[in-house]
C-alpha cells in the first residue's frame, strides 16, 4: 500500500492501536478450505485458489442457499507469513472498501475485526493469527455472515479430526 493510501486509511482507523494488537507470538494457521464446510441448505458454487497482488495464496469460496438462490455468501481467506502481514492484508481490504468507515467487528473473531454497518450489505473482515478473512453476503437477498465467520474460525482454530 502506498504512503498516500496509508495516510488516508489512518484518518479512518487508529492504525497505531491496530498494530499494537498484532500478536508477537501466535501459532501459524493453515487456511482451512472453506469448500469443505458442510452447511445444511447450502451448496458450494465457486471454489478457487488465487494470488494477491503481493503473491500471497488467496482462497475464495462461494456458497448458494438451496432454497433461495439469490442468497449467497463469499468467504475469502488470504494466508500470510505472519500476523503483521495478515493485518497489512486486512488494511488493504479496508482501503479498498467503498464505505467511508467500517464498524468494529466482533472481537472473538481475531485480533482485528471490522464489519459493515447495519444499513450496508452484511460483511465481516478480520485478521486471525496469520490469516486475513472476509465473509460477505453478496446475493440480492441478505444472508447473515457472523455465523459463517464463526463457523470458519472454529474450523481453523479447532480442526475437525
């Protein structure tokens, strides 16, 4: 991110406070393939592996509701080398968001979390150890995203055996 974008982002968010929350030591997490999530009433319609501009692995999965095809949930996961890099990736996503400022997100998701305000389409963005995760409702019908974010987080932190 260039200096001008970082400075502008600093007018919307307390970057020093965010950087202070980055864990010094945290277990390295491997991104769980969200396509393996088994959710009743939903099916995977897209599952792809991409690369960010900086070359980081980026997994994208889209789920469609079986009984309401206009209800869709996207899960993007970027696997970074460290929590500091995960925060940088999160800041890139915040900088690219069309909303002036996002609300603070649920703190249980990770060391940094933001969410769209209630009037906007539901979306949550968070950094968890070395992962940057975005969960968004992007169909023409709203889907609640917090349960998806919590479901994904629990699978990454406590993998199924």
